[in-house]
C-alpha cells in the first residue's frame, strides 16, 4: 500500500519533470566546475611561474657581482608570501633565506602533482619549485601558491553556492508550475468520473495551458453528442411506444365491440374489421421500420429488377390517399440489380417525406435518369425546405427538424436513416438541394453493378 503510493507519486509528471531538471542541472554544474577547476589551476600555475621567473631574472643581474648573500638573500623573495630561496656558491657556501630551511625540508618529502612536476604538495603548502645554475652560484627557488590558490578556491566556493541556490530555486519553480498543470488534469479526471451522462452536465474548461483547455473542450463536445443521442433515443422510445399503443388500443376497442354487439348488430362487423385491418397494417409497418434500423435487412436476395415499373407502382400506391399533384418522369424498362424491398423502402420514405413536409395540392416530381455508371432518382417537392444546418443531421437516427410544421406531422425520424443505410450498402450517395422557389430536391445515385 505504502509502496504503491510512492510508485504513483513517482509516476506523476510533476515528480518526473522536477527529477529530470535537477539531473540536467547537476550534470551541467559538474561539467562547468571541471572546466572551472582546469582553468583556475592554469591561472594559478601561470601566476606563480611568472613570480618565479621574476626572481630568477633579478638573480641573473647579480651574476659576477660577488654579493654579500647573508644580507641580500632575503631581498629577492617575499617573506610575506613565505617564498624560499637557497643559494649555493661555487666555493661551496650555502645561504638560506628566512624560513627556507623548513620549507625545503618539507618539500623534499612532499608530493608532486601528476604531469606538473614543479608543483609540490607538502605540509607547508603547495609550492612552485625551480632551480637555476648561474655559473658562480646555483639558486633553488620555492614560490608559495597559497594567495592565488586561496583566491581561486574562494571564487569556486562562491560559484558552487550560487549554483546550488539556482538548483533549489529552479526545482521549486518547476515543481510548482508543473504541479499547477498536473493538478488541473487530476481535477479534470475527477470531474470526468463524476459526470452523469444522463444529465446536461459538462466539465470545467481551464483557461490554460492551451493543451488542457483543448482536451476539456473536446471532452465536453463528446459529452454533448452523447447526451443528444441519449435524448433522441429516449424521445424515440416515447414516440414509438405512443405510436404502438394507439393502434393496439383501437384494435382492442373494436374487438370488444364485436364481442359485445356483434351478434345483435352484425352490421358493425365489416366497419370494425376494416379498422382492425388498417391499424394492424400500420403496426406491422412500424415494427418493420424499427427492426430495419437495428437488424440486417431482410434476407431477400438481389436480382435484376424492372426498376421503372417498380418506381411507378410504389409512387402510385403511396399517393392513393394523397392530394398532391404528381409528375412522374420515368423512362420505360430501366433495369437495376438489387433487392426489391430496398428499392421500395428508398422510394417510399423519400416520397412520404415530400408529401408530409409540403402543402396538399403542391407539386411533387419523381424523376429517374440513367447514366452509364449509375441510376439517378430525384424526388422534388415545393414544401417547407430544409435549412443548411439541418441538412447535416437529418440522416441521423431519430433526428427530426424542430419547427412548428414538423411538430404537427407524425414521424419518428428513422425514415432517412434507413434510406441512408440502404444507399450506403449499394455504394451510392444522397444529395439534398434547395428547390425553387421553395422546397427540397433529394437526389439518390445508385451505382450499377459492374
Ligand atoms: P419517419 O421515421 O416516419 O420517416 P420523419 O419523417 O420525421 O419520421 P425522416 O424521414 O428521417 O423522419 O426525416 C428526418 C427529418 O428531416 C424530418 O423530421 C423532417 O424534419 C426533415 N425532412 C425530411 N424530408 C424533408 C422534406 N422533403 N422537406 C422538409 N423536411 C424534410
Ligand atoms: Mg420520413
């Protein structure tokens, strides 16, 4: 449990980014300091070598002058810096500057640095050591590096401290700002788990960072689509059960009537039977429509159809009860390879819409054309038309345009969904255009079998 918790913290973006930042910064710091040490050592070496050379140069001026060494020797080196000088004359006399005995003793047992053998470490400090033979005397010189080394190491310590402060501040800033984003994501995840798809809820959209804003917006769009689908399905179930209940109630009413009065008033029987016949046919149609939506279509097989006759037949029978003016423009004997029930469904649904959504007595035209690749069926009405936005949606299941006209017309919003499903299965396409002066033209193109 405890380890699980640690593991989940380790996997947060906040933890990982902060860790990465500290790692990179430490790496850079290490490289920088190595370079700094190399450069600083070079500087210290140059400095002491120059001081050594100055002393050697001063000694060279004394060549052949038979100096009073015991008095003068200290004037060549800096006592303050604890430099040391030993002079050995050709006569075999040896002169020491102040403290130089101790210094050289320490240096004889000291350690040289690799590659730079005139730098020696001893308990007296780090010394630059050089010797020179001037003919009448020999000089051994030890220059103390302490001042330069102290300066350099002082700066080194300051730079390390500054770097550490930068790391701590930097990690803190990174930790805070990444934490701000990841908290937004965590809050978003929490809101998402609490969303109730059945209600009109949405999640809060953060204003920044833009990536999180986009994810939240995309999620809300998805949620809205989902909610719309659910609403439409619920509406459909309500509509469908209403549509189913009404004919069933009517049928039962007439059956009861026949039972009670049939014997005494046999004249009511034909009227009731007519009613039962009509209503049960409606029920049958409705159940078929519902089934068609969700199941694979009837297992009728495809065959060569006389599509011209089929269209005329379906149009005329659908029009029996209607009062619209009808113009049928279908050439004779066109053939098409497909299922009869599919073709009937397409024509019926589109034609019924044309009649439902236009005024009685207005003109409806049905046209069939043939090109060498496809058949083109056009149904035009002079009705209420469909605006641009709705055109994208009317093929969705259960979708009905919401206006005063459609609300008075019966329908469940499945007709065109069925048409689209069939046309797609033939590899065809449907185009909706505005008719002039008003109304709609549905053009359905069905490719011919190759
Ligand atoms: P049904 O399932 O009984 O066919 P419906 O006619 O409402 O119900 P669809 O045929 O799928 O459903 O049509 C979807 C919507 O498209 C309709 O509700 C209507 O608003 C609009 N529509 C379809 N055809 C036309 C048309 N010719 N003119 C105007 N609006 C139309
Ligand atoms: Mg319809």
